[in-house]
C-alpha cells in the first residue's frame, strides 16, 4: 500500500507558544488581509488571558501521536511530518526536512473539515510556496479530501452532543436549541466555495442522528471591518434574539466548524458566550470538538488508505457524497482586499 507515498504531512494553522510569539504570529496570520491593526491588538489581548499560549500546537502534537499509534497498529507504515501556516513548525522548514530525509511524495491532511479559501486553497498555496523555497528536491504533496460528512467526523460530533443533552432534564430537552458554530468568513469568500452548504449538511447529519429538531448554524470569530459583509448570524447576537423571543433555560453549543478546542473556541465560546449565558440565566452546555477521539483518528487513517487504494472505499454520509480528491483549478478562489493604507507594504 505504501509504495505510492512515503510520508504523511499534517498541515495546520499554528499558534503562539509564549507571550513573545503573539504579535509576530498575528502579523503572519493577518498579512495582506483587510483587518485593522486595532482588531489584531484586540485579539492579542485574548491570547494574554492564556499567557500567550494557544492550545492548538499541543493539541496537534497529541493528535499526531494518536495518528502515529493508529498507523503503527493498522498501517500504512508511513512517517508523519507536521507543518503550520503561521507559526513553528512552519511549512518551508518541514518540507526542507522532508527533502533532507529523502521524501519524494506525501499525502497531506489539513486540519479543516470544510472547503473554503482559508480552509483549503490557501493551505495549498502555502505548500506550493514552501516547495518553491525548498527547490527541486521538495516532495510532491497530494491533499486528502475534506471530511465534513465522513462518519469518522460525524460520529464523534453525535456523541458529543448526546453527552450534553443527557445533562438537561428530559422535560426540557426537546425545547433546548443546539447552536452549531463555525468560523465566520467574508461573504465574498463564501460565495466561491461550498463552505456554508457543507456546514449545513454536517449540522443536519448530527442533529438528525441525535433526533433533535431544534438546531441552527451560527458563526463566531469574525475579524473583518464592520463595512465588509461576513457570514451571520453571530452566535452571541443569535442567543440574545432567541432568548428575547422565549426565555431559554438551556443551550447546547457545538463548534462544529473546528476539529479541536483551540483558542478561538476557548475565548469566543467558553469565556464570552459563557458570560453572556450566565448574564441571561441560561445553562450553557458546550459540546467538545473531535480532537483525538479514536473514531476521528481512525478516520484520518481511512482517508489515507482511501487515497492509496486502487479501488477506494470513499465513506460519506448524507446527500452530498464524498468530496473531490483533486481540487479543480477554480476551486475556492478568493482575492483578499488590502486596506488602502497597506498597499505596497510588506508587513
């Protein structure tokens, strides 16, 4: 099975691991984007509440360790390398190490379940730039398909929501809303991809499997200027609206747009939304993300095996079927607009 590929490349966003990392990390994240510096400094304050450490890197280390154990037990016997977009280990350094180790072709797993510019195409562009930096010895990299409707992603979400619903009195359970949250993106980005359709399908699959009729998809973590349309409604705004229509006793919140509990989940939901719910007298039940759930780690292995196999078993739930393996040339296109004052600047 492993003759076609000789490594796995685990690709993620990256995050600071100390106070001195925060501003350089955020400058990497926002370079070339139409985000006011005031917003960047506001986000930097979020990181200060966690001593400048994002949990994402440690969560990725744990996920990689679980994947390595899964591959050691079941195969294929391939080494796992890790490269980030915005902080160490950065993709150019990782691809250089892979080249030095003699890796010729790798399969890439992106820590994003959905199609969008920021969740897929931008990572592919990052890999291409890293390959150019490394030069002719850089390994070829093929990306695994998005997995928003793979049973290995949906099943842990179902278990997570079910655990929350069990904590709610039976008489109040059916009337309790489930709010599925995802990272908001600019509307112009959403118009050129299947992000919203895939999110809605993942939410529907979870809600219908649980057998819970009251659910909605909402958004969090908006970072663009007020005049630029981003996906709505915001999770906090929507909670206020629902509560005004009929006071809530309980609320289930599942960040289905994320695969781990990194800082945006912890701050936006576990701090801000939790505080809002406390003010309104709502018992908030926050469902866990997939993380290193055994079924999710198994899913990564299944996607790797699928890509290697001559006759793959392409698992997918629901109505949309498995996503494409090779992205079309015009897939998830988006051109970020720079603010006028940043034209010509490099930082």
